[in-house]
């Protein structure tokens, strides 16, 4: 059983980040986030006692909304899933800051803002179901399992694949108490996708390569969307959105991002 974290968490961060960089050459413009300029919010005193994690999560969600995340289902999920349960105990008091954090084996969990942004992007895919949920979603790079838990609230079935055995096991342990029957964790090379769950309404990658693997394109349903970091011709990494439409694949480059590398094989 996990220990309750040593809250209150630090609540001192309210600095504005620079607006996302939009890369030239986009073939289509998606709803981009508004420039990140958080409005001042009334903060509970960090020195106060008895703050529990839901208070800091509410504050994180409000900050995400201030930063331009408007999708209520995504915000709801971010408010529900306890990020502190997915990071090492030494990092628990940073769990609700807008920062990426190490999760072991040289990997990192993305900033909440980037996670929310990517989920909002997949939800803008044309193939959304009538009840507002995605159908089957494939996540490349389970890491600690945080995003898989979030995805379980916006999709009917979540397949999440991880190439590092140590993290696959850690994610399994982190997710067990949440009892999410629609999350399927797979140990394997995500560059090959996971054909058993295909076709997917969306594929979301937490690691960036030089290209989008063909397997992902093959396993994407018609009307489905890939959201992934990818190396651009300028040598930077940027978020890329690929829609599979009756007219073919449509690619859109969005802002610069910093994800861990997509690697082949298992370890
Ligand atoms: N979504 C994760 C973020 C993990 S970081 C979370 O919420 O914690 C990205 C992960 O992608 C790392 O764990 C890394 O090992 C994994 N990864 C990189 N290349 C991969 C591949 N080819 N297949 C599966 N996982 C991969």
C-alpha cells in the first residue's frame, strides 16, 4: 500500500510560460492553445496544514484551464487521477506543478500541460463516438502509467505499450489500486504498434522518433488521429497530428516539445 504523501505540496509556482512555438509548414491549422498567461488565482496558504491532494489537483486543473485547456472531459480526468501516486515519494510534493518529472530508467513523465494538450488534441479527432468517448486508443510509452489512467476516462479501451520491462512492471503496480478494467498494459516495442487492438480511434505517443512508424498508420482507423512528438526537418522535436481521412493522411505540425526518444526493441 502506498503511503499518503506529505502534503501540503508546494504551491508557489505561478510563473507564466512562454507561448507555444508554432512551426512553419503546417498543412492545416488546429485549435491551438491560447498564449499561456495564467490569471491570478486565490491560493490556499502553502503554510496551511491539512491540505490534501484534491486541493492541489483542483488548483492544477484551474491552471490548465487558465493556460487554454478547454476540454471539460480532459480537465475532469486530470482532476480525478492522482498524479502523486505515479511518481517517487521524494518527488511527491512536485507532483502537481507544471513540470516533467523523472520516473526511473532515464525516462520522464510529461508536464500536466502537455499531457492535457495531447489528450485534447486526440479528442478533436473527427472519429469521436456519439457518447463523446473515443473508441480504442493506443498509447506508445506507458512509462509510469499516469497517462494510461487519464486515457481510461476519455476512451472505451486503452492499450498502452512500454519497451522497458522495469517501467511496464511499475505501471502495472501503480495502476492496480485504480482497478481500471479498460486499460490493457503490454510489454513490447511500440514502434510496431499493437495489431491485436487495431484499428484504433487514436494513437498517442509519449516518445518521439524521426518519423511516424508505418505500423501506426496501418493500425489507425479511418477517421482516427495520431498525436505524437516527431523530429522536424529543422532538427527540433514538435508535436505532429496525423488524421486518416477518406482523402488520405493529413499532417499538421504544432508547437515544439521535448519528449524522450522513441527507441526500437525491448529492454
Ligand atoms: N505516458 C507516460 C510517459 C512515459 S515517457 C507516463 O504517463 O508516464 C515515454 C516512455 O516511452 C518511456 O517509458 C520509454 O521507455 C517509452 N518508449 C520509448 N520508445 C518506445 C517504444 N518503441 N515502445 C514502447 N515504449 C517506448
